[in-house]
């Protein structure tokens, strides 16, 4: 039995019996805790050698999965990346490509 | 101590609601259910209930308001008929999928068109797959009792689904009958307080109701919902048992009338069951082994139990007070036929559409149906499964 009030515990491995009543989401600020990254079948992968750290991928990510840390691009937050591929399209040196995860 | 009174079906519903004292009623008037919010709003104005009455601008809003208030943690109710229910269509599904145990007191009326205000079951039968519990009544006493039992069924932790308490438009809603009412305190104690585990107005645990479910979750959500509806069958029986302890009136999933040795059976829903009982009595005096099954719980459908009750009959008529427009079978015809097939039953079944738009059903009509069943049993075959009774040819 999972703790249904903990959105972290509700995921793809849950039986239908362990999902919340009516799919209700309990608690506040759950968007960070709920791993929407599991929805996708593809993920962006960076070729570090090609990346010029121009940060163009940061503002275009609709899920804020790429941030700036100490002036540099952070690693991708795969827990929340839905695999839309916008970063791939926007990367000037073509350093990002989509890879299948399943 | 019980009280004796004379009430119409709508008055009986309003009286039960006064005793239940729900937190919120949101409703829009439509014949023949108009009197329910009319009487109830009077109780609100007189301070006889603590309920908030929301006069909405449409049934779409009525059901939306009920969903909102129920999600907020308030026990909520609405009343409607026919086109009013049709306008609630989307919200019916939302109430069920959001697992909100609200109540709809439905007064069955034909759906347009042609426009008609009289009884048939096309409104609730159209919504039979919306995920609601559906309970039907033969008479005013039953609709009163069904409503007293509604919330304990709907709010049970294994169920948590909305419930529809149905009665026949005009035939019971406007006809005055003798009725036995429970004391206010008895109903109050039986229904109890509504304390949902989570609700929108819980400051300790903010809750999001009705979030989007991607393909990865939608199917599981529906599966869980189906399981809850399945559970409603046992809970309905358990609640009826508790209710019988205070009232002495016993209810099952369906009523069996003279079924023990019946060779010819009718399965029917609503007020026409009373008419059919009279036909059964007359035929029994002539030595015809006639019997009746009156559906009480239609959703979830007690298929196995009905097949068991029909296992010894020679022929059975499945009576649908709605047209299904499929040239195959009506809703009750489909459910019972499936159950009979699954049980390898030997009964010859025939499915009638009858009583549309308030077409009167007389005792002689039901006698005719039993006569037809005897003919079918003698011939050993059913020429035409899906047929009509009482329509000019």
C-alpha cells in the first residue's frame, strides 16, 4: 500500500488499487514532486563535446528542466522532461539529440 | 416510532431530504421533478434545514455546483428529469470519475423528441454507463426508503460514487399514496455525518480534484472506478439490512414476487411492477405459474443473481421502458440476456419495449404479456426477440 498523499509514491508501477481516489492530488506544490518525466518514451541527450554552453536551450524548455547553475547549463531534469524536443530544435551547435528510453 | 402520512413521490423525496438535511442543494426546475427543489427551498426558507440552496441557471450548472460543493466536502444533492439530465451529461461522468458521492433524485421522464413530459426511462437509461449507482422505485414508499439509504451506500469507503434515486414521472411523483415515514432522528442517525478523507476545504491538505490523466493513468483510473461500482452491490445489501433493523422494511438487489415456482416471469423496472403484481395475482388464481422480478439496483447490475432467480422459468419477458435504437435489444434486455447466456439458462427470453412517453400500462396488458410467454413456452421458440407492446401497428 503506497502513501497516496505522497505524490512521489504514485507512479507507473502503481496498481490501479494504489492510485488516489478519482486521481486526486493531495498536498501543495506537487508539480515538482510528481515525476511527469515518466510520461515520455524519448529523452534529449547532450553531446558534451559539441555543447558550447550558449544556454539557448534553457529559456525554451517548457518544463524548466534545464536551468543555469553558476553560469552554466545544468544537467537535464529527466524526472520532469516530457521529451518534447524543443531543446533539440533550438540548439545552435546541434549538440542535443533525442534517444529512446524504453 | 414511524409516522403514517399521505404523500406524493415528490413530497416523499422532499421529506426524506428534509430529514437527511444535506449541506447543499443545487437545482433547476423541470417537469415532473420541479416540486422537489420547490418544496425543499421552502424548507430552507423556513429554516427547517441547514442546507444552502443554489438556484442555478441550468442543469449543467446544477450538476457542476453539486460536484463543486461535494468536492469541497459538503453533502450535496440535485433533482432533475429528462432534458435536464441530458444537459448534465458531461458532469454526470465527472461526478463519477472524481468519485464524489453526491445524490441525484431523478424523476424519470421521456427524452425529446417529440417533446413529451410523461414517464419512460429513456433519461436514466441513457446515462446507465455514466458510472453512477442507479436505484429504481416501484412506489412512493420505495423512493422515500431508497433516498434514506442513498448516502450510506454512496459514501461507503469501498464505493465513493454518485447515486441516482429514480422514480416514475407523474405515476409516482405526483400520485399521492399512503406512506410510512421514519422519525427525523432515525434518518439523521442512519445517514450520519459526511466526513470525507480529503476535500477541497481541508486547510491541512490542499487537494486538486479532477487533474488530467495521461494514457499511462486513465485506464487504471477507470478500472478503480469500475471496482468501486462493483463493490456497491454488496454495500447496497448491507445498508438495506441496517435499514430494515430500524424500519422493518426489507430491500434486496431486486424483488422476487411469486418466483419460487414460477414458469413464466416478467423482469421489469419501476411503477409498472405494481401493475404486474396484480396481473400475477389474477393469473395465479387461474392456476398459471406467473412470477415477477422487479429491478431495484440497475447499476451495478446483479446479473448472476437474476439469472439464478430465473433458472427454472420456461419463458421470460424483459420489459424496457425505453427504446435503444439498435434493432437488437433494450438496456434491460441486453443485461438479462447476457446473464442468462452466461448461466446457460434454458429460459426462452423475449424483450419488449413498452410504455414510452407515459403510455399507460394496464393489468390486462401485463396479462397479455404472460399469455404470450405461455405461447412461447408451448411453441418452444421465440420468433422475434426485440418487439413492442402497446403501440399502434
